[in-house]
């Protein structure tokens, strides 16, 4: 025999107060009945132990008070921190975050985005693996779609808070060139960046302007995977003298590979990161990197998500610039070959 108590319903409160179930529903929502009636109904609800049924409320209101947060890869420390902070900020608005990991896989990203939309999340905040994917158009028709980091040019997004990769990459390669580097390896998480502001496209354009010999390498975010990629690059006969890693998590792999190969940072190889994780300051030497205004990003994303859900308001794109944090990981290249 089950010991589970029966759920108290609106009809129970109606019998307790002598009102109709409809009037009780209005009173609990604070509409269409006098304040004294609202107070009487709430007191009866508390006395009986009434709890709002989230499924019933969702069916009635069309909202689930749930926001999907679809990350590119939660093996990236920066994305972990951002997702956790978004969850806390959304909770403060009375909404729960459903945080999901695409594992840097565009096919999995498409499946998860469709599943979240089918689960009727009130909005979907996405750090996209593939900004140019065709499925974003359909997702934007099903739910409020907010893009972070990269824009989604094929979709009617409610808001986009994107990074100024043009500024960041241009400044980074310029600094490495000014330090005397000619051969630079750029490490990227994988697919081409946003089509209208592609980091990899900027790399090739700026490299040509500066006369740099740049190679672009795909890397996972996890330490072992990033270390393996960096080791392969560093053991080539024409190894680069500097790395620009489009994510600090990948820069950690360069540090690990250099240590394993008996190379020193920055004497043998300079390293420049791209999202300024707190852990980056603990490396030896501390990693130079680019800091994005995370607090401003969080404010913008949550504010625009709530407005889009509650008021149907779409917002203009906001582009956030990075600020370089120079530490000890950049020096001029040695004249002698390794």
C-alpha cells in the first residue's frame, strides 16, 4: 500500500472556501477577484498544503519556466563557468536552467536543440558548435532563441550577444608579430567560426597582411586531447615559435606538450590564450590571454531572454570586445633552431 499523500487540488480549496474552482484559480494568480478574497484563498491553500502543479501550470500558461542552455563543449572550463552563472542568474528570475552539452558535435547539437524545443523550454540559449547550420531557422520558429559568442545568420534570433573576434584575433596576431614571431600556430576548437565574423577567416586575412606563416589546427578542449595536438605540432621540423589558442583550455595543452618535450614557455615557444580563465594565472609562467566582459554578457543575455519570453521583444545584436591581459607567456623567438 502506498503511503504517498493525495495532492491537494483547486477543488479542495474551493470546498474549503465556498468558492468555485475558477475563482480559486484567479485568486491564486492575483487576478479578477478582490484582494481580500485572494488573501482568504491563499490562507486556505497554505492550511491545506496546496502546491502548484508545474505541469498543470505549464498547460494553462503555455510556459514551463525552464530555459535551455546548450553549450558547445562543457570540457571547456570557460563554458562550464558561464553555464553555471547563467543557471544562477536565471534562477533569480524564477526560471530553471536545463544545461546540455553538445560535445563539440554538430549532429548532436542539432538533435539536442530539437529535443529541448520539443520539451517546450521557454527559451534556448545556445553557444553554437555550427552557427551556419540549417536547423537554427526551425528552432527559432519553435522557441525564443538567444545566441552567445557567435551569431546565427540563418535564424530569426530574439537576441545575439557575440564576441568581437575580428578585434581579438587581429590584436593577438599583431602582438605576436611585433614580438618577432613569423611562424604561428592557431589552435581552434573545430568548425569554422561564425560566418559573418569568423575567427579563422580573420586569422588568414590578418596573417597575410602581417606576412605571418600561420597554420590552423583543430583541437578538443580537454587537456589530454589538446596536449596531443600541441605535441604533434611541436615535433614537426618547422615547428612554430608561437601559439594563439582560441580558448585557454587548449593553451593548457600547449604548456603540457612543451614540458613533455623539454621546451620552455616563453623561451622556446610563446603562448597566447583567448578567454582568460582564472586558472591561467596559476601557470608557470602565467598565461597571457584575452578577457571577455563576462558580467556584462550575463546581464545582457538574461535580461534579453526574460524580455523575449515575457514581452516578445527582440533585441539588437550586441558585440562585446576583449581586453588583453599580458603576463609572462610571450617573448621574442630564439634565433637558433631547436
